[in-house]
């Protein structure tokens, strides 16, 4: 039996100074309203807010892909995002989406199995999602008709497969954007 892992929180540090809320332009403040978090506006959001027009376009698309009602269940979108983030080497996004998957499913079994390289312990559906996300992220042409057939064998229809493609693909972009704009580290001990 594998010991359960604990996903450690990482802190993302931008390479350029984020927009300060009290110094933001009206356009920047309006743009930051589209962030899905009702709790706070992160340094990442405030960094992207330097260009409010592109931030809004990016975030509206991101929200539609990751938080839309219907279609592929949200935990499975998070698993696709996790697969992309692992392949792309974005530890911060992998941490966020691994934690989200565990929270949404009420279990960290999938993340633990992946940590230990035990894809064989995943459900048939989770394994098909993971293998498709990894193949699509490595090189899109590695995601083959066999991967799609495996998704279909789990009962996934066209709309859900498109949702998965969107979730994986947006992280091909989002992971790289995070790498360019900053870096993630473990928080310093208090």
C-alpha cells in the first residue's frame, strides 16, 4: 500500500511587479473583476492585468473552458489540466490542479497514484483521460485515434472529448505563460 501524499502549497513569484490594486487604472480594476476567485486577486492576475484587454480575453476563455456547466465533469477537466501541467513542468499549476482534483473528488487517491507512477491504479476513465492529456501535451500528434477510442470506451461523447481537449490545450498555453512571467517555490518557514 502506498502512503498518501500531501500536496505542498507553492508560492508563485512574478518577475515583474504586479499591478497594485490601489494604483490600478479603472481599466485594470474592471479587468480583474473577471477572475473566478471571489477571495483575492492573486499576484498572477495582477501581473496579467498590466494588459487589461488581453487579460479579459484570456480569462473569459479560461473560465468558459474550466468552469462551464455541463459537458465534462469538473474533476476530469482538472485531471486534464494536471496532466498538461506535469508534462510542461509547471509545478505551480500541477499543485493547484492536483489539489483541486482531490478537493472536488473528496479523495487524493488519483494524485497519490500518479505521484508514485502507478497509472495502473487509476480507474479506466481516469487512466484514459491521463494518458490522452499526457500524449496531447508532449506533442499533439502523439494523441492518436487509439487515445480517443479509449475515451469513448469509457462512455465519453464528442462534447466531453472536446472539453478535455480544451482543458489540456489551455494549459499548454497557461503553463508556459506562468514560466515566462515568474517562478514557483516552497513558502519560507515562518
